[in-house]
């Protein structure tokens, strides 16, 4: 397209586009890749061990899709194609054991693939099995495994693609998805200096166009109905962004309280590795945190995941973790639980205490998730603290607390 460079610049210049609010400088997006990989590995293990259930609800696959759905905006509704629809018997990967195994092998082979051609071959093999209801919605999982090879895929992205490239591709077909991917990759290669190696950038462009939150060219040819719809979408997007900024401020506040308490109790403290530059109330996290993260007795990849936990407390002068805290906002608690799980299953000595810090409105949700069999059976004890309790008691805990046990005064368990 002759004017695609201009469209890309328009997309990047819009401070409220998904490029600027989701793709660029988004810590939660970057954290998601390792977390989702860990979740997909668990899906494969559950299928191998015959512990994967015959329903989406409560499965490790639901865990993965919920983590992806946390990426809001571009991934809203990503889990819907995987819901078990008993009347239609789709997607047929829950009751049919052969299909379940084939899906597990597909995911494992994609995880281990060394080239995009290998993954394409796996897609073709999967497509040949004609598993009812299992289509290219899986591509959104592939994106988080190989973001430079495969773009995410949903209705909004497809609509934007068709509008941008004057095409008529359809949902539900792997062959159609592979054709879309070819065009997307080829286009991305031509405009890589303006976009990114990560195909999330160009997918975000398609999403903006497909949801009619970005208008290509002049709007003078819009009908009154189209103009009204466009303006409503813009207002909706502005509201979502304002809410996300408020949530981010709350997140920073809770991290600060935890860092402050940990330091006052005599522990070495650190926020997530990509949060050190943050601050709250004029207090920089870096001024009360360890200057260097302690080396942990685990592989580098696992350590990198543990370093993304929102707040860690260490026994003074050691690499012994005393407490681990994940601060959750209005999104689900899945990704935080997965990061705590990485810590628990890799270096836990059984003495650490794990906490989820949640808004008061999410108490029912956290109880439901911590009651999941996959959590309860792990023997990993995760307690939770409400935002209001942490905020109201921070100074008192700093004044009267002597060690981690003081947190029991405001923590709850199921």
C-alpha cells in the first residue's frame, strides 16, 4: 500500500493507540511472555500426565488464556473459543483423548521449535486432523511463544486486516490465517524500522482499524451513523486508558507500602526488576531497594521470572527470600500466581510466605482462584491482603513490627 507509512505514523503518533498504551514500555506485556510460556508448559504436562480435565473451567489452559486476556485491549475475548460447549462438543480437545494428546503434542513442538517453518508444519499437521472447533484462535497462544514469527488473531484484527489490505479473509480457518500471516510478515519486514520485529505492533495497527478506533484518511465521507460510532469508540478508549492509569497509580502505591514495610522490618527489599525506576509520593523505589539483585540457586531463565515478582523481601545480606508479594489490580490474579509458583517450585525451602495484594472488590475472585485444585494440590500457601488494609496499617506495621509475622495481622488465607 502506497500510504501505509503514513498510516503507521498516524498509529504511532496517537498517544491513546494500543501501540502507545499496550505495545511500548508496558511492563505487564513484557512480564506476560515468560508467565504464559510457563503456563503452556503446564498444559502440556497435564495432558501427558492425564490430569488435564474434560472441561475448560479449572484447567491449566484456562489459566493460560486468562493470562493472555489480562493484556486487555487487543486480547479481550481471547478465551471464548476455548470454552467447552457441551451441546456442540467443541472444541473437541476435552473429551476426545486422541485430540487432547494431539493438541498437547502440538503445543510442545511449538515451544521447542527452532524455526518458524517448524511451527507452520505443526499448524498444517494440526489442521489435517480437523479437530472440531479448534481453529486459529490458538494463534494468540503462538504469539506469546514466538512473537516475531506469529501475529495474534481475533475478529478485530481480522477486520482491520481486511480493511487495510482490501481483502476478504475469514475467521476459523488455519489456511486463511497462514495467508494472513504471510501478508503481515511481508508487510512488517518492509516497514520494520517504523514498527518492530515483534508482530504485536502491526497486529495492534490492524486491531485499531478493526475496532474503528483509528480512522484512515479524512472523515468527511463518513455517514452520520458511522461518525457517531467512531466517536463513541474513541470516548470508550479514552475511558479505558484513564482507568488503566488509575490502576497503575494504585499498583505503585501498594508496591511502595510493601517496600517501606520490608525495609523497616530489617529486610533487604526489591521491586520487580523493571519497576526500579518507579516512585510513589515523591519516594523513588530505587532509594529503598537493593542496588543489585542477589544470585539465586536456579537457572537464569527462572531467576529472570522471579525478578519480575512485584516485591521481594530477603533476609539481610543474603539471597534467602522471606516474603514474595504480587500486586494485582482489576485484572485476574493468574499471572501473579504463576510467578509465585515459579519461585515455589524452583527454590522454595518451605519457609517463604507468598502474598497476593488485591483491591477490596476482588476478594471473592481471589478466594475462588486460590481454591482451584491446581493451587490447593501444590501445597503452596498463598495468603492475600486487601489494598485498604495495607494502606491503613502501613505506618503502624513499620512502627511496631519486628519481623514478617506482623503481616499476619492484616493477611487472610482460605
